[in-house]
C-alpha cells in the first residue's frame, strides 16, 4: 500500500497545489479503511505546507475507474472539468479531480 504525492509544477495550474500521483492498496487489504487513511495523510501533509500555502489537492482518475472516482468523491474531491488523454490508451481520458482547502 502507499501513495505518491508531490508539489504540483507551475504549469499544472494557477493555484498552489499538490498532486496525488497514485493511491494503491493491495487487493487483500482493500475495504479495511487503509485507502482513506493513506489519502487522508496525504491531504493533511498538503495542508501542512506553509510556503506556499497549498490551496488544493488534485489528482487524475481514469474515466473507466468508477470505483476510484467514487472513493475520491467520498473524500471530498470533485471533478474540475479538465481532462487529459490516457498515455497508455489513446482512446481513453483521465479526469481531473480536486479538493479545495476549507475557507480558501
């Protein structure tokens, strides 16, 4: 299990943000709340950055991964309307989802 998160590059968007690159829990450990704990830790880490103050956490989810999209929605993420082509499948897209800082 694990996650990868990095500060987003300037070209990634107009606001200070972090970018969750991947969330993975091995199949035999799914359903135990580990994914929520992992992503929650990444979000708390993001909100702890003080220079610059992070305004949002964002990620990309494959259009065919409804389970992941539902999980991210349950964590408060919403779709932004931005899409990119899937580098592994020219006929598919990934959707951007973001979680804004409360009060930002």
